[in-house]
C-alpha cells in the first residue's frame, strides 16, 4: 500500500443487461500495479444495476472513485 493516499477514477459504461462494456481510467497512474489490478477487478465485477429511462433499462456511463489509503485501507465510491 502507498505511504500517502492515492486516488484512482474510472469511467465505465453499464449496459442495459447489467454488464460492463467499457472501463477507462480517467485519473491515476495506469502504469502502477494497483491501477492495473483495480481496472481488471472492475472489468470482472458485476452485475451492475443499469440506469433507467422511461421505466426501461438504459446504458449509461458511471464514475467509480477508488482511494487507497495508508495502512491497507481501500475506499470505493461511485456515482454519475
């Protein structure tokens, strides 16, 4: 784990069928081992709840914020 807090921001597309079709790192060190592992885990995660439009599932982009803190603490938050 890092000596100081490290933040990674990912942008992903959640499809109508709850799968993730695209994961892109928006902020963070993509060359780091932690960044690569986090991206791989997001790609394998799911199913996610798709957005709704007119009462029907719709594909939508979502941002996922991951904060690695000293002393092995991992914080994950998500939003639009």
